[in-house]
């Protein structure tokens, strides 16, 4: 008996150290009522929570279990304590069965099961178990129930998310969804919306019924919409909507010495309408100047198709900031998206970024110097107003530093350096002599000789026409369409041909305020700032009613000049002294009438003495 007491005392002295740290977690699970682990439930089901621990040292203390559930927001929505087992060696488990999901349901989403066990002051935590709970009822939101003449075809269906893993949509022309002429099912929908893409088109004025079911990861139905919704489609209307959806810079060529800078752009045109389109012009400009190759006529583009285009445009050397504009020329149902713009800043030149120029660098080649200057002038729009291909370097002796040449070229680009071209003008074609045409007796007169055509560079037309407005109209005609329109206003004859690829027409048409008999162009001067046209009005010396009658019409002058990209300014000079009306070429009767029209001074009768 004494020996037994000593043994019991030894057991109580050693037991705390013996069972300390002997408890370890094994597993925790969320299961259905059949005992199968699940990762998703609906709010009309029951859930079973279970956890298991392992004890390696026997203890007189019991193992107490705690069950906690956290909702989608992280707050505690369920707790259960009171389950316990003896502290025996081995695995021990505890289960809470048949918990209604509705008793802790706090909305669709993920729930977390946290299990723990305590023995003799020692607590161990199970690994968290996450499972999804979805609402058993799905709310259909679009199209609304009973919608008539739904404008969308194909329609897009939308519903409230129930928390299911995926959804199944069923569309039919019968409320029973069975034994119908049309039924469509899509069962791999991950979100809460779906646009119909069935091979069979939907018909206007037909009733369609639709419903949605929520599925778990195993394909079981955990939620559904009830009752089904119904709608009818309206007639499909064709829409036209071609948009420039993107305009971006791909790369910038900063250019080197004597080279122009350029920018490469990418343009994306999208057909957002329901009709296919073709032969639509696409225009692109940089700094107000059309890019080379524009406009382009777009190839046919299908509905909902997007197509990229690329353009490379020279950067206007007289602009620091330039606006790039891309437009499709189409008056469609949404003209606000026909154009897109982007503002860009001219980058530093490549030679500016490369650091200081070697002060010992020298250029002795006349051709190299002229090439750099010619490229600078060409990049600036041929501001000297001449064909630079007709000129070559001659008579250069010595050398110029690379820095001086760079400064000269940059000065030309900025407009700080003036230039002037000298030399004989291009010779005009020599008129062909036409002998007088004579008809012999008894023979028909020969056809009139072909008129000698004046050189196109120097052609001009003048005359009188009815005034169309008060101020004098001064303009530059750049194309054949505008020229024929202007010519029809001034003359009843057929408009002459002008090569507007190489030429343009300076037009001066006086108005009611500027009465004169003819217009003379004194000179046309060119410089880095543009072309300046100096002209004056010339009037004949007439008086009284004759003056009024003679000026019922006003003069005009049209002059052909080489085409130029420069700005044109018209400057009016003071009027020339009045001239007497010329009478050369008049018949004797016309001369007599003209003489009688001249005002005369009546002599006073002499008084007798």
C-alpha cells in the first residue's frame, strides 16, 4: 500500500510535463449531410463541421473543441462549444451536424471554418477551411420581365450574382422549356451576364422566355430564378458608325544635319455600326499639312471590325507644337467620333542631341554645303520660290566650319536667314510664226490659224464682270474645281486648262467699292515669310453719266504662277493716274460716237461794244 501511494504521487508530479505539447491538429472539414466534403453550399442546405486532433500522451484532462464560422466580411457568424472527449492517447474527433445554412447566412460569398482544441491549458488551431455559400434564388435584371420591342438583337441577359461557381442560361419560345421549336442553353457562364450568340437568329415580335440556374463546382444546381421572364424583340434597325478609335505616335525621326524631321503615326478605324462599309476616305494631317499618301480610300470594313493604318508625316519646321488630325469622311449616325486629334511637340534635332560639334571640323566640298542648304530650304517649303534643282554650287573657294553650317541650316529653318535667288528667268517658248491666210478666187477660205498659246507660267486672263460683293475678292485657286467655279462666274466661255499639280492661279476680282477699268500686277516677291503680290487699280478718265454707265461692271485679273506651299499676301498699291479711253481699233462711226461722248467746254458769247 505504501508502494502504490508513492507511485500515484510520482504520476501526479510527472504528468504535467508528460502531456505538455502532446496535442496536434489533424484535419478539419465542411461536409454535407451525407458526409462528403464540399466547397460550396446554397442557403437552403445544411452543413456539417468536423475536426480531428491527435494526442500522444495520456492526460486526465479532457479535450475541448470549439467551432467558429466567419462570414464574407470577416466577422463571426457562428460559434459552437461544449463538445469534449477524454484525453486518451490517439486520434479524437468531434462533429457539429445539421447546421442550417440560413442560421448563419450573411450574404453570398466565402465563409471560413476555424476549428480549435484545448487540453490542460494547451490550445491548437486547425488549418482554416473555406467554402462558398450562394443564394438559392437568382434575381433576373435584364431584359425586364414583360419587355416589348426590345431594341437589342442579339440581346444581352443580366442577373444578380448568387455566389454560384457558374451559371446556366436557358432561352426558349415556350414557358415550359420543353417540346418547343426553339430552345437554347449555355451552361459555362462564369459571370452574371451573357450576350446571345446562338446559331439560330432571334425573330422580332416573338415571345421568348428565359431563366438562369446557379451551379456548384460539380455541376449541381444550387440556385435558380423563378418564375422565368418573358420579352419580345423589336425590328432591327441598321446603324452606321465608323470611328477613329486610336491615334498614337509610333516613332519619331529627329533628323540629322540638313534632314527634315518626321513622325510615324498609327491610326485605328473601327466600324461600330451594324452595316458593312466601303470606299470611305481617311484623311490625316500634321500641323494643317496633309501627310504624304492621304487621303486613302479604305478597303471594305465589316461591322465590328477594327483596322490599323500607318502614316509618316514631316514635322512642320516652323511649328513648335503641331496638331495631328485623323478623320474619316463619312456622315454617319455618330459624327462626333469620326475624328481624333493629338498634340505633339517637335523633338530636338538628332545633331542637337549628339553634343557639341567638333570645333576642328571643316567642310571644303561645295556640293556638300549646297546639299545641306538645299535640303533645309526644301524642308521649309522652298521659301525662295524657285526650283532648286535648276541650281548648282559654283565658285566656292575656301572652307566653312561644321558649326557654322549647322547654324546656317538651323537659321534657315527658323526663318532667321533670308534668301534670294538670282539669274535669268526660264525662257518662254518661242511663238511660231503664222503666215496670213489667203483664199484664192473660187476656193473656200482656209481654216483660221491655231492661236499661239502663251507660256503657261505667264498666262493671265482679264476682263469685266458684274460685281458680286462690296470688297475686292483676292484668293489663290489651288484646284480645277474651284477654278471652273470662279471662271463660270466671270465668263461665259469654256474655262482654260491649268495643270494644278504644278501651277496655281492668283485671282483678283474687284467689288462695288473698288470701281476701276482694269487691274495690274506690279510684282510678285518671295521670301521666307511667303509670297507678296503687289497690284494696283487703273481707271480711265470719264465724267458724269458716262462714268456711271462705264462702271456697271468691274474688272478682274487671273494670273497663273508656279505652285507654292507658301502663304500668299495681296498688297494694293496706290491708284495709277487716270488714263484717257483708248480709241485704237475703232471704226470711224465708233470714233465719232466716242468723240461726241467727251465733255466739251462751251464758249461764252462775246458781248458787242
